[in-house]
C-alpha cells in the first residue's frame, strides 16, 4: 500500500505480521536508492530502524496505517547511524510506552546518551518475547560495520533482520523477492566497500547461517525469501578470508 503518493513511501507485509516500510530516494548522479524499516505488530510491537530524521513524517505516516503508536513498545537499531536511528527521539515522543532496543555496546557508547529514554540493551543470544513473535539478538561487531553492530531474528517466522547486509541499489520496488540479491548487493559494495573486513567475519556469518532464516529483511532494497543459510554462506565466500 502506497502511503505517500508524492514520495512513493509504501508499507507491505513480508512475513506474518511483519511489515516493510519503504521510501525510495534519489542519489547524486541519477541513482536510485531506498530506506526500509520493519514493523513487527504484536502485543508489544517493535519497529526495527527508524530511517533518517528527515524521513520521520513519511515513516510514521506509514506505520500509523497498520498500528496505533500506543502499541509500539520497542524502537530497535542495529548500530548507531542516521538511517538506523536518526528519528529515534521523534518516535519516542510519539509512542509513550516505547524504549530504544539495541545491543549492550550500542547502549553504552551512544544510545543511552542520545536517546530520550534509556535503552533496553540485549545480550548476545538473548530472547525477547513480543507476544506471538520472539526476537533473538546477535552481537555482530563490525559486521557489516560498527563496533556496536548487532542483528536480530524472529524465531517464529525465521525472519532475519539483517541490517546493511545485502544492501541493494535501486528503489526496492518489490517488497519481497526470490531472485538473486547477492549479485546486486556485491556490485554495490564493490563500488564503495562499506564492510569492515575482520577476522571474525566468516565465523559470525556461519553462526547466522546456522539459524536457518527463510526471510531476509534487508534495510536497502527488497526483502528476500528462500534458503537464507545458503545465501549467508555465499556472502562469506564473496567477502573472502580477511586474514
């Protein structure tokens, strides 16, 4: 459903009670890109990533078509960066019961200072019950970038909120796809390598692959469905051994 005809901002369900909010944008040189956020609607609803602060009116408008803001309990982020949490305080003001949700490192170094409410900081491997969905947190320092980086998965639907992994160029017109996203994402990474290449990259990606995700909720481009374990292993091969 398009929620803002002028910008093309839209919201669509990509897994049971999990919605992608997508806003296409223009980049210099005539390129197209997109910012996605993901909303898990439950007893205690979760928004994963806020988008940049300037997109707050568009993102909040889209969310409001699906759930009331007094049901929003968590505003989650992978790491401290504008498109992950630029509008966090605007969402905290709009949702009186909500708190930031992140890893312990992010809370310590940035979020508890920046956000207007203290964060609910998750430990590596910790489970968070939302109602019918259960989120599992993974510390993934420097993967793809940032010491504070972490990712999460809904263990019920096997939806992996993979942050900047598999970033794709373009407007992300298709909310959920089964076609190749590794090729486009690797082409985009090759043009401006935004990954941190660390010794723990292969083992971290292998650990994530072992969780057997079936939906990858990408923050830029289309979400993807299929054998997520295989795709994560292919990503590890493409990145190579950083040693």
